[in-house]
C-alpha cells in the first residue's frame, strides 16, 4: 500500500472535501483526487461518493477511515516517543493502565512520584478491566498496569507481579448518618445502610467474610465498580462506605465524612504488573520505591 495515498484520503475525509484538504496539504484538488483514485483502484472499492457538492464516505470508506486513524495516530506517537524535540529535552512517555477497581486517590498517590522525576514525563493513563489491560500490556501498548490483585497464574501473558504494599480498610459515613450509629464499631454497622465495592473487586469477598465473622447484618443498598462513585453516594449520606486506611485523612477531608472505625483484618493489596522481571523503566522504579518506602511503609 502507498501510505501517501492513504494519508491524502485521511486528510480529505477529515477536511470534508478535496478543496479544504488541498489547502491543508498545499496541493491541487486534481492531484488529491488522482491520488485517492489510485488508492481506490488498489483496494478495489470506492471510498467516497458525491452528495451534491459534498463528498461523503462509503461504507468501505468508513472502514478505511477507522484504520487510517489508528495508523496515523500511532505514527504520531512513534515520532513523539523516538524523535528528540527540536531545541528541547526528550520527553519520557509513560503509558499506564489502571484497573477500574482501584481507588482514584490511591492511583494519584502511586503515580505522583513518576511526575516528579528530573526528566520531563508525559503520562498516558487509561482505565479498564484488569484482563483487558493485561492484554494491552502483552501487546506492549502499556508500560505498566496498576491493580488491587496480582496477575492470575492462569492468564497466558508473560508479565510479572511487583507488590507495592497493602493497607487495612477504614469505614466512613456522612455526619448526619453518624448521629444514627448505635454502639461501638463494628457492631454499630448492624441495620445501617452500607455501600460496597462491586463483585469484581478483590476486597469484596473478604468484606463479606468479615461481616459474617462478626455477625454483622447491615443493609447493603448499593454496589459500585467505581470507588469514587461509591464515595460520592457516601458523601450525600446514602450509606456507610470503606476506603484504604492509608488515605484516611484525605478521604475525610475530600468527602466531608467521619471515620467510624478501622478493620485491620480487611486488607487491600496493590500490585504493579509489567513485562519486565527486573524493573528498569525510570517511572516504574520511582513508583515502586515510593510506594514501598513511603505510601505503604506503615
């Protein structure tokens, strides 16, 4: 395939016509039309059709446009990652996948050391399901995956778990709900509305076992895959929720809630998963060192 022809097609589709595309590419509409015609001949399909004076993509054109977007976006990323910017320092690109079950406040505290390196860092952060992120890691589209569980042994991905640390869990509620609590913790949870992590969260089963062990019967009124959304409901007084003890002060301050008790038996662990057995990426080194020596040191 002649990628120059594909580039002309891509620019024309984005510009909405050969006149505007010609202005952007500093070439004539006739030249553009000829180049796109060569691409259509090579593919054996029409990519544009005329609608009045406008051009619109055919079904095959929309398919080709999707691939062209990916190709030229990756090309831009390649240029940014490899080529030194003129007159400036090289920017270190750091692509991180975050499992959606990890609290956003924990994510920030974990990633913050990477942004404090002496060299400029460009952080590209995406969120998703842990198995999907592992697939991206295997394809080298991510440098690191942050999760609240280790990579399962049954997953056929050549990657390595790097434990970052663990924290107990604390329970919080809004001030108006706090006045309704009766007795000491954890018995004060009995009969109270409770907001819990979704079924996929690693802490969910330990929480259920902990409630059973202490003969507690709160009213579970909501399950949340997103910890930030769960806390937002808790802030409005809809129920008691839990958060990492290591972020106790930040949670109380940010959401205006009171800490009602700690559960040392409930432990949430955090892992960095990378394709490196021996960590060499400067950002990953900074993250793992800070997590073990500062964030989870207690």
